[in-house]
């Protein structure tokens, strides 16, 4: 068996390893970040959960860190109280981004992790089986339920050779995106193996696994080997190491090979991670910002290489060089090794450990001016500037360009390449992590809510007859950033569904919320890869709150497709893609006997202005059950109620 199959098999409770089958997997750990963690805590409350029933649950405060007013600070207090109430580890503001901090403190080879963030698969760098999911699925896992998904194909990527000077792990994943685009990994686990792994550290692997999400992959996995052991030894957790690898002679559903020695510096042009070209093709274009950090380049080495390039030099006077340490551990290690002083002296701007500008929370670039960033995504407006021009690149490329003021291939700088290794003994600081309370104390803890932290809106059961207009028609690759914007202006309201719904589809059509409120239900028509990007479930819940009943698309991104079903929105695909072209705003979609149609098979017969329209779905019987009940919260609450009544009768 290959490693991905081994990891799935060790957690399998329902289904088989045949690609396409629905499987259910036991969950060992869960990860929450703040902007979606608040919704998860409200979902636990709505479900009537007393204490989490998963081996380890951790809540990180890493997104909403800019405190322009009281809203983010209020959210932090609520999340701390919820962690105390439900039995969850609490990572305080400024401790760092969820993915690298979880890797440093809790990651363990062979375990399964589910997180309310699409970049949770970064933990695959340690030989974990890690999935990004909608918050409500994470809430279910915290309530002791397994994670359901389709068994993916396994895409084996054999790495050979070693990376040349000035080429790093970011260029490896950019090469994958150059070859395959943002949909190339759909329905697949990417497993990296081969002799080339010997030159990639655990944090290098984190870079690659993190951005597998941009390929649309279900997750990415690496073996647990000496690089993994060295990382855990440095984190004072060598006892957590176990070796894991594919069996000799194992096979894959899809095969790929990358010779690392033949790679060159790459860059993704605006405004898609899949728009990748060699740096030399765009060299010479003026830049106005270079941004180092984020969960996509979170290691000590990723910032220390920039410090080495900056030592004795000065950032170009037009450029803002923004340094965003991924964790307090990395920040303290940079201080201890003298690297931070080199950055400060060169003119860099130092920000707190967190997601920051990656999600548009500060460091917004100048309008229409080029910003080079080591972040995972460059969707339009994600930076916090609506008319942005964001490129994705390695720390080496960003630093070289910061020195010259134009996009620069670092190989042309004429300076000596310095190979940076992480400290053998990094600064390990666990004081910013608050452990769960003992159960008796937790039961007495109260949730600290404010007017902005509302209860979850009640969702009714889906009706059996659908007859509603097309209220919005969008194109291909619509992201969840397009549906619910990021940035300091909107993110503080992400868990306040009535309020955040006012911003739904603002980058595409800011009249949508008003028109939706005036309509008694509606559908949205979309192209390919609808809902790509972030796992934010409010991108499904807010439109549902506004009356969205179905989305008709050519194809869906995996997590958003699941989120729609989880909140009682029908995700339907066109049998004939040309039908997308024929549908117009105001057309009335009618489906009768929805329950029977869903139960009887994949095809759904609808009419549009009395003309036939064939649609289909890929929902399992379990998903159909929860969808018909109006979503997974209603479904689980009913199940828990039935269990409680059964227990009372037995007693």
C-alpha cells in the first residue's frame, strides 16, 4: 500500500479504499482558527454538546488580530470562554498561525487532523492525514462523529535531485501549479516520495503541503522520516516520532515526477495561484511591496534567508518589506540568532505573529501596484485592496525584488548564496497555550457573548417543491473570497450571519443582498470550480440565510460543495454544460418532488420557464438526509435528542 492508503485504512470506519466511495474516518485532532472557530463554538452550543469528544482540540487566534475597535477583542474573549467551556486548547493572540504552531506543538505522524481552514493539509508534512473542512464538519468531529468524504485517488509525485541555489520549496509547489492549475488535484491525495525528499526539511514540506490546497487537492502527505524526526527533536518532542512510509513496490492512481535540480525560480502572476511563469519572464516590473511570511512560508529558514540577503544592504526606498513571523517560536528564534536585527536595520517592517496581510488583515498594498508575497493565494481583493496586483513567489525572489525595486530573479543579484538551516534547538515557548480545564470546572464556565456574537440562525427544512428565480449568475473559479470578502472591514462580522450577509458577493454584485431579501427564495448559477479557496462556511451559510435554495454549477470545489449541503442548499451540476449559457437572470427554476428525486438517483429533472433542464447531484444518502432536514445542525440535534430519549427509557 502507498502511505495515503495506509493512513486512510488506519482510520477507516465506513467504506472502502476504492476511489469515489464515501468513507468515514475517525478523527484524532481538530484545529480551529478564530474567524471560523466562533461559528464552530456556536454550532457546538446549538447542538447541545457539553464537552468535546476528540483526542485533542485546539483553537488558534491568528486571523482577526487588528484591533481597530472592540470587535476582535470581544471575539477573543468569547473564544477563550468557549475553550474553557468545551475542553479545547486556547492559543492566545500573537502566538502564531494555526498550521505551523499546531505542527510545532501537537502534530504527530500517523494521526488524523481535521481543521476549519483549507490549509490544514499542511500537517501532511509530518506524515499526518489532515483535511480542511467546513466548520460544521469540524464541530461534528469535536462532538465525536467521524469525518465523511469521498475516497480520493492517490497521486504519487516522485522527487529526485536536489534544489539549486536560489530555488526553494515554494518553487516546487509553484511548479505543480504551473503544470496542473487550480483544479489539477481535485479528488486526489498528493503523496510525495523519492530520493529528492532527503534535501527537504519538515518545514520545506509544510510549504508544499500547505499549497496543495491551491491545486484543489483533498490533502497532501509526506513520509515520516529522519527529517520529521529532526524537526520533532528540535521541538523537544522526539518521543512523538514514528517512521511511516509507503510499502516497497506500492503503486499510485496517478504518477508524476519532478527533478528538483532542474527547477528555476517561479512566480504566480495576478490573480490566480495557477498563473505561474518563470521569474525571468516578468523581471524588471516595478514593485511596491514585498511580503514575507504566512502559513505558506512559515519556517525560520524562510525569514532567515531574507535576513541574510538584507545584511549590510537597504530595502529600495519605494518598497515596503513586510515581515510576518508565523509563530512566536520563529520570532524568538530570529531574535536569539540575531536575524531580526539585520532585517530591522535594512528597513523591514516587523509585524506580529499571525496571518495578517495574507487574509487582508493589515499590510494592504497600494491600489494597482505590484505586491510580491509568499502567501498561498492571490485571488482579487484578498489582500485588502480591491484593485490589487499580487504575485506569489519564494522568499528569495521577494527579497531580491525588495532590494532592487523591480521583480528580480535572485540568481542575477550577484551575491553569494547562503544555505540556511533551522536552529538545532529553537526557542520553545509553550506559555501562550492555555490547556483545557478539568471537566468539573469546564461545566461551570460561562460563554462570554457580545451583541456581535449572535446565536446561530435557525434553518428550516428544505421544501419538496422549488420554484424560484435565478438571482445571480457568475463565471468560473468564483472563490469564497468573492462570496464573503476578507479584510479588516468585514472579517470581524464573519460569525454574525445577519450582519455578514450584507456583504455577500460584494466584489461581484453588491446589489445581491438587497435583491435576495426582496425575493422569496432564489438560486445561483455558476461556472466551473465554484467556491474555490478558503473553507469559510459563512460563504454557504450567509447566502442560505438570505434565501439561497440551490446552486446550479458546472462543477464545485470540494469543501464548498460540502458546506452547501451541510446548510441545506442543493448543490446541483449541469448534465449538459451548455445549459449554463442558456440560463439568464430572472429565469424561474422549478423542481417538483425534490425528496423523491434525490432518493431515486443522481438525475434531477427541472424546468426553466416551462422548458426541461436535466441536472444531477453527487450526494450520498447520508448527505441527502441531513440536507432535507435543513442542514447538519438540525440533523445532529435530532440524533442526539433521539439518543437521549432512548437512554432515558432504558434508565
